[in-house]
C-alpha cells in the first residue's frame, strides 16, 4: 500500500524515527553556510542518489532539523512543483552549535518573499563558484569563515559591514551580499578576494541624491573603500574585486554606465547577467569590466 503524501509546510507526526547520519550533518553545514538552499542546490553539493538525499531532507524537516520558510508558498500556488527552499530549524541549529560557532540568523519563518528571493540568488551564485572550483584542478573556494583575517577584524560584531566616507563627508554603510576568496594550487600568494553583489533589479541604479540607496552609491562606497585602503587595514586584503551579478543584460549596461562615471578604479568592478553565469559557470562565462571590456574571471 502506498504511504500517504506528507504535507509540505506542516510537520507530520507520522514521520518515522531516524538517526542523524554524516550526510545529514553535511546538509546542515551547507545550509548554515548559505542561510537558505533549494533542494536542487543541495543535490548538487551533497553526494548520494537524488532519491536518498530528498528523502533525508524530508525527514530532517519533519523532525525539526530544517525549516521550509513559508514565504515560498506562492511558488507552489503559482507554478506547481518547484524545488523547496530550506533553512535551519531549531534542532539543526542545536546540532551545529556543538561543532561550529553559534549559527546566526537562522530564525527563518518570519522572513518575507523579497528577502528569501535575494538570499536564494546569492546562494545560486556561491554554489556556482563552489562547483566551479570542484571542476578546476587546484582551485579552492574560501568562504567568509575561512578567510585569513586579522584578529581585530574577527572581534567585530558585524565583521563584513563597514562605513566609508564619501565626498562632502557623507558616511554610508557597505554590506556585501557575499565575501569570499579564491586560492589556486594551495598558494596563498595566488589568493584573490571578492565582494559579491547579487542584484535582483529592485534598487534604482542612480538617484539624484546619495542620501537614498542606489547602485551608484554602492559603486562609490566600494571605490572609496579602495581609495582609503580600508580593505587592507580592516581585512588584510592586499586587493579585491567587486562582482555584481544582475537580473538582465540591459540593467547590467546601465550599471556599467554608472561605473564609468567614477573618477577611477573601474578595474575593481566586474559584471555578469545571472542567467548567463548560471547557464555556464563563473570561470567560463564572460564578465564585463567597469570599462566595458569582456574577459573571463581567471584570465584577468
């Protein structure tokens, strides 16, 4: 007799008992790293047959180790079957506290749809980098917890949030969507550091004043970070690049036009359209520089 279908967004008391496996713990660690992951992303990161991994995800959810944020409910009302998005549950956070620094920002049920969509796009990009490194001999992705930061930086409550002063002494906050490094053949001298901006097209590219958020203000803030050497004094990064992955080729061209208005530092910035990047991978797709030139990430 076929077992009854379990509800998607309500935990069932009918789920059979189970014991955490090493693969279950790996799933929890991946979700902790990215905050949210689709089931399709987890299938690409974790070894095992799709049926086995999906079965473990189901049990981890119904036993309280994972959450399925309710902000994604309209995916299923509108489009039918979509990969489910997972975040950490109370029990999953409890498990990770024993082996990792206390998981932050894992209360996931109250988040809104725009936040979830942005977080999933950021995860899409970072998973693409992880998989590209697996396919590139000698390449290693360093996530934010693996970066060789000075102790003074690690003591900060908001490690990757800083303030920078623009013209007319206006101070603005800089909060990248991701921070990571790439290392090749284990040589620390070959490390490159990146700040990631995952753009869904919801923010104006330019505005008449810098007192309101815009992508142009982000460009100015990163440029000022470079000019003032904050990447060296705060993080110990000898250099950095800003990768912007955006929603359309047309919007990307508008961003590049705004970048050209800077009085220097155009080489800091690289742009890609999300569909093109995810259809290939971050190493083989063409990125466009702030000068409008195209090249591959590893060729520059």
